[in-house]
């Protein structure tokens, strides 16, 4: 599984009809798949664990956990005549107190700057490896990129440590994110933070919620999602009111909501606690998707019949209630979904499982498509792990032509690879 329990998130608005539980998989979709780049290790980067983003020109951007100057890289993949060309935009660890070990994806601002987080590095005042950073990369006049650290986490004063999820912009240009651990609670159950830009180019960090562990959330599992009203939603892998017995933090996971108050602060509410032994999803492993009618979609890394499930949360008179959209069966459809879901042009959903599939003996893992047919989600396996590529660690990205991109472990040099699938 991924080094942290957190995975990237995106905001999508889609319309869904009445949904019924999907049946076991029986169709493997015809698709064309290929590896478009294998990381070489060393200066070129190694072990990509983030989701990818794409710019208007069709170039892909992501991070590697290792390689570069020793602490990972930010990379770009651009199309060339005979395939794809990789360029390292930045290598972490080449300056004092730099970030280290990025696992989260990136986000562009309106002027083409890139923003992200590193789970380690920064000012080494909480441990020798640092508590993590939020950073910015800006294109410079030399054709390269200049990095600046927006904030170094300290695990003091409630600011948390190990920010391992994607950053999200609001309409005013502030950034929101989560830390896996730390905060004001002695157990260090994680935080939600805000980075506000100042006129002099600096940024101010504020902790807008520190999780208190069960029955509150614990260990945020994804980036946050903002709705038009300014409400903030997210998931935690642990915590909540239901005891699971398999977590140091207690609980099977939770969905939380932060609601702005007139005075400017926010009120946190756990709107749903995941359950054990009910055949439903639990231990959420990725971000939430908003539907047009206010429902929430997500994935649980375990639960279902055993191997994880995709879920829908709908607000009823009784509160928020879960419906299982799809249960994974291990083989051939995959096991333990991770990372974000992506929506294609036709409204189909795409995601990955870290294990399972048709070739479990070589490490396992799948890329799957969920097609909404007749009120039912039907799964198609687009790609199963081989002896060369396996164990995807982050969700996919879909371009304007419907092509699906993402990363695997392995590759030609065993330092990770980027795939392209044409469903």
C-alpha cells in the first residue's frame, strides 16, 4: 500500500440516476494500453506515488517520492513526435530545509504556477526528517522553474505534520489541505489547514480544524472538497463512532463537514461514520465526488465483501446513509481501491485497485472503468498488472479524448512507470 494512508482528490459534478448495486464482474473491456514512460531512477526520479494532472496542451505533471537530489522530484511528460519526453522541473533536497518525499499531486493556479506538498523535509524542528512543506513552482525567464516554500510544518501550535494530500484552491486564491498527523490532540490525529496569500508574496498558515480521534475523525485520507457555499468536506481513514478493532486511532473512518460561521471560524461535524460487518465500504481511501443533486461518492479500501467497495452517501431524514455502488471481488476485478476516481466524457468512472486482478501472482493491481447502464454500475477491467508493472498507488486522470493516464510501480527499470489507456 501507499507509504501514507492518504490519496489525492478532485471535485467533479455529475448527474446520477437511481443507482442499484452492481453484480459481480463478467466482462473485461477491450482497451488499448501501453507504458509511455519508465522512470530511470537517480536524477530522473523514482517511485511516483502521486496522481497526475494535465495542462491545456496535454502535458502531464506529477511527483516522484524518491530520486532527483535524493528527496524526490516534480516532473513533466510532454508529447513529442515519437512518444513522450520527460523533464524534471525540480529536485527536492538541493537547498537547506527543502521539502522531501512528495506523494501528493499538484495543482495549477490561473497563471501557470504549480503547487504541492511534501510529507517530509522543511525546518527540522519536529524530527530529523522534518514535518513536511507546502511549496510553489513558478516558471522563470531561463526556461526552468523556481521553487519557494510557502510553509514548513512544525507539529507545534496545532499546525500538524506530514501533509500528504493534494492542495485545493478556493475562489479567493487560498489553498486548503490536510496533514496526516499532528494537531492539538496528544494523539496527533491530523488537521485541516488553510494557506492564505499575502500582498508581499508570503503565505499565512492557519489550522482550521484539528481532529480529536474517535468519535471525531482521525488521519485524513484525502484532500478536501469545497462546495459553492463554502462548506468543506473530506474523509478520514480512521475515527468516527463505529469501533473497528484494527486501528490505533479507533473507528472505521469518517466523512466530515466544516461549515463557515458568520464570525469567520468554522464548525466541524462528522456527518457519517463507516461501519464494520455490514457489507458496506469502510476505511475511505480517496477523495469525495459531489453529484449534481448533493450526493457524495467515494471509495473504501476495505469493506464490501472483503476487498473494498465504492460507495454513495445520500442525505435522508435519518441523516447521511451509505449505498454500496460496487463491491470488489479480488479476481479478476481487483482488490483494495486507492486514490481518487476520475470521470470520463460519457460519465463513466475510472479508478485503480492496488491489488487483485487477473495476474495477482506478479504483484497485482488493476485499472477499472465503471459504466452506468440501466441504473446499475457495471465494472470493466481495463488493465491488470503484469510482471513489469503492478501496484498502482494513485488514481487516474482522463484527458479530453477519453484517454486514461496514471502510474504503476515497476517499469523497465523498476523505478515506476506512467501508463496510457484508450478505453
